[in-house]
C-alpha cells in the first residue's frame, strides 16, 4: 500500500517534510541499512526513492 501511495506522492502528507515523514523514515532506516537485501527493496521502488529522498 505504501509503495502504491508513494508512486504519486513525494511525501506522506502535503508537499514538504512532516513529522509523519520523519517517523516513517526512522522506522525504515534499520531495515534499509542492515536487514533488507537490495533484491527485496528493488521490489518497492517508490518506497526506496522516498527513503533516499528523506535521508538526503
């Protein structure tokens, strides 16, 4: 569901970074950096783009 939503949205709420984005990114950090192989994250390209947008 998140991947589908992010296909047409840059952020979770509105057009800028919000607390919802920060909390979601914090929850994704561990998974993206340590737990989830690239083969898994490549199945969710919009979540991956969102993650790297938020990190950078």
